[in-house]
C-alpha cells in the first residue's frame, strides 16, 4: 500500500479531511445553540462567571454559539483559519472549565479539553495547501527578508 510507504506526502489531504470533518461536527454542535435565541445564549454566557466575567452573558453566549457554528464552517473552508482556531480554543477551554466546575469529572470535561488541544495544534500547524487562506492570501517565500 503506497500510503504506508509514503513520506507523509498526504499531509495536506489529511489536514483537509480533518478540517472538513471537525468543521462539520462543530457546525452541528453549535447550530442548536445558535438558533436557541437569547435565552439559550444567556444560559451559555453565564458560564463566564467562572472567570469572574458577569456582564453581558447574552453576548458571550452568542459568541460561543457563533464560534462553534460559523467557526466550524470557516474551519472546514480553511478561511481565517488561525483566528477561528483561537476563538475555538477559548470556547473549548471555557466549556471544559464549566464541566469541571459542575463536578462532572473527567468524562464530563474531556471532550471539550480534547477539542481545545486539537484547535491549539491546528493553530500551530496551519490549514494546509487545500484551504481558502492558501488561495486568497498566498505567502511569497521568495521575497527578501530584512533582519535588524
């Protein structure tokens, strides 16, 4: 099997598959929160009190739903990839903290913590060749760099 003998020549295809799969899962995970309206957003945003932030819970809840839903779509497309990863890392860390504070144990917070680790890793790796960021914002590696 060629894929087992390759020198990771399929890494961009793997990143594409990962981005699309996780992006779709987060769209599906965030959509009920997004359409839940202000009552749902306030409930979600109330978790910010764990960080000492008690103002604008509707806004914070909407931002969490937005990060998961729209962020999932942008992740799948590979568009605004690093800012989206940062928002999703923060969202997942707050979710993990909420589950841990509720006393749900490792089984309660592990999914959110695993997702935070995934998004932190993707932040460092980048979206790969098959992304809109790569098409819309190409980097020119041949340009001169000046160091002071």
